[in-house]
């Protein structure tokens, strides 16, 4: 709800600019969960969603209790309906920039030139999966080309699963996927050769190791059937596990002075993220993040929980500010409330003969 007693800067006086208590950038699980929490807390909230969810290629959302197997588009549609049911607003589009206003809060610039004002920002823009450069790989992403066994392992159980090795975690990845199938092959591709102990582990778990670079995927009848190596050798597989580079979408945050930092695991950079505290609060006052933009390995259910935590922290922060303003107004020498309190004390003194 717009605060009637708050002045909007002269540059923000156009009819297009509406003030919200919170603008949520991104309408995935984290953003919609945060917006739902804020709307139920009777906050005015706008979700700006570009409509490009990371999990769009997947057939269903998994390990989300009571939502197991729900198609991603269906889950988001239900979430949008819940947010608007509590008075939240949703706008299709992209936030191209955000800047702090001189009077406090933020001006959010939308594609097409429109702007809105926000007292707080919750950024849930997610990340981009940067895939290995293998012809045909991107076209199968989210179908038979996978990265998370907890998200997709059950769906490819007992099939021939290949591991496309591109870094030092390839052996770990192969051992992990072995839980879902006895037919696992590690294609060394561009990764360093495993050490002696790693070879022993792979052999103990009956995981085949194939040297050589994968140059293309073999597809028959719109289904992955194998991979081809340099030199022409072909190996069958019905699913191919990869490790993308997880790059957070940070364009909006960069303009606010927040730079992405590299995420390392075992001395190897796996991606980039925006640093934040456990509630999602960033180093910029008034800006929170939730979901994959700050936690690269978060699954959908975890992103939803992070959105709720961030929203609760934002609401608490707004309450603290509103309380400070109310106390300041009460203490003001021109405060009607203070004048009433003084009059009541004087009348009370007179009634008691003081």
C-alpha cells in the first residue's frame, strides 16, 4: 500500500511509478514463496517475472513434499494464483536496473521503460547452467542430459548412464549416480585422469572408464541412445550426467553495488553467487536475495523455504522502521498524540489537586 505521508522524489513523480513496500525480482519458487509470505503479512508486493524458469525443460519437480512430480509450469501457475489471491501483484517482464532513491527505497526500471518504486527488494533471479561445449548437449538438457541425481535419478534408474567428466568431481559424480543404476560409464572427456585410488573405487563399483573426448550425442527417435568419441567410437547410454558451471543472474544487483563471488568446492570453481546472511540479507541495506542466485545447489523446495525466510526478515525490517517513525512522530513537539498526552496529564494533576 502506498504511504500517503511519504514524499516521492521529483524525478519519480510520473503516473507510471507506483510505490510498493516490496518488489520481488523473479517469479520462481523462491520469489513466489517470498511474495506469498509478504502478501499474507499485509504488505503491498509486486513480483516481476521474466518467465524463464531454470527448470522449464524438466518434466516434473521432485523431492518437493506433496508436490512430487508436478510439472514446473503447473507449480508456478498455482503459486501465482496464491500470491494474487492475497492481494499481491504479478507483472510479466524483466527488471533491467534498480537504483536507490534519494528519499530512500529503490527505483526499479522495467523493460519497456516503465518504473516502480520499492521500499525493499527481494531478488530471486536464479542462475544460468553453462553446459560443456558438446554438440547436441543443450538440446537434451533437462530431458536425458542431467546434473542432479536427487532431482532426476529415479526417472533414469536402471538405465545406461554416462558421466561426462569435465572436472575433478567426475569420479565422485560417477560413484553417486551408481546408486541409481548398475550400468554407469565414466567418459573422461576433458577431465584429468583419475588417480590410482579413484580407479580402484570405480573398479570396486563396476563403473567402466572410457578415455577420449566426447564429440557428439547420438539420438534416435527423439531419445538419447549414446555418445560418439573423437575417432568415431560410439558407446550406448540412455542418460548423460554433466556438471555445468552455475552462474548467478546478477545484472540487477551489480547496479546496486553487489558483485558476484566465485563458489569453490574442493579447490575448483563451480560457479558464482551473491553473498548473503542466513536470512538472505545482502551487504546493501534493503536488498535481500533467495534461491539459486545465492545458493547454487538449492533445489526447488529449498529455494521456496529461502524465499519465506527472506520475506519474514524483510517484514521484520519494515516493522522496525515503521516503529522508529512512529516513536519519532510521537516525540515530535508538533505531534497531536504528544499534545493529547500532555493535556491528559495536566487534567489528571488537576483532578488530584496537584
